C-alpha cells in the first residue's frame, strides 16, 4: 500500500493502491479546523475594529527571553501582542476595511493593538527595533486608517500617558494655586472690605493739580 499524488489533480487529493484498486484519499481540512479558523478570523476582526491603534511587526530573530520581556512591557501598557497567521489576519483586514495592511503580511507576523493607548505600542516596538536588527515594524493603523512609518515614528516619540496627565494637571494647578493664595490673603486680612480698606490706606495721596499748588 502506498500514497501518491496524481498529476493534474489537487495536492489535497491522494490515491491509495490496495488490492490492485486505486481509491482516492481526501486530506481536505476537517470541518472542526475550518470552524476554528473562522473563529480566529472573527476574533481578529473584532480586535481590529475595537482598537484605536495597532502595529504589524516581523518578530524574526527574537529569542525567548526577549520575547517574554517584550510581552510583559506590552501588558503593562495595555497593549495586546500576539503572533498571527498572515492568511487569517488578511481575511480579518478584508472584513474591517483595512485592506491596505495586507501587502505587509508576509513572513513572520505579530500584531500589537490597544483599545486605550495611542502611542504605547509604537513607543515600545520602535525602541525595541533599534536594538534588534531582525525585528521590523511593517505597517500600522490609527483610528481605522492605515498610517505610514513617519506617523508611526512620530507616535513613538510621544510621552507616556502618565507624563501627559502630569503636564495637563500642572497646567490646571498653576492658576488654581495662585487663586488659592489670593483667597488666603483676603481671609488673613479679615475679609474683602478690610482688605480693600487697608489697600486704600496704603495708597499714596493724589498730587494736587498744578493750579492749586501755585496758589
């Protein structure tokens, strides 16, 4: 008994010789495998649709230790990072209108997405790529539109959310702190009326007009 392909037929079709009789053996994917692939495509589609930003990278050459550290940093910054099959991600791109990502889906592929952080994935992955020659950023998207490398690089240079929040809070706190000092000074003087009376008493007397001074 042996199995062999027959010229002109699909590679999924094989023929078995048994008792001088040739019979076809079908190696097409089982229904359960097809269902699993459909489920993965559906999950990827939802992930692409619900995320505000994402990057597609080639992880070739990354070792286990570095991969573990990278995934940990991603999790800590609310970025989901997974290895994906190009064919399945390609189908998901078709379903959500991100067809322009498809030309980059070759070789090894990992997908980094975030539902809340615009810059985290770009910042982490661009910094990582600087020290790993084989690790490449292929493409990315932002708010449902594919972006170029210049935009990805610009995103990578944005400060972290914590730094941004601190800067915004500082901007708000400056005038509030000044207002608080003024109110405290008024309270120390005994109220607005007392404060105004004291300021009036401290003000220099107005100079008399020149005609009155001459008399």
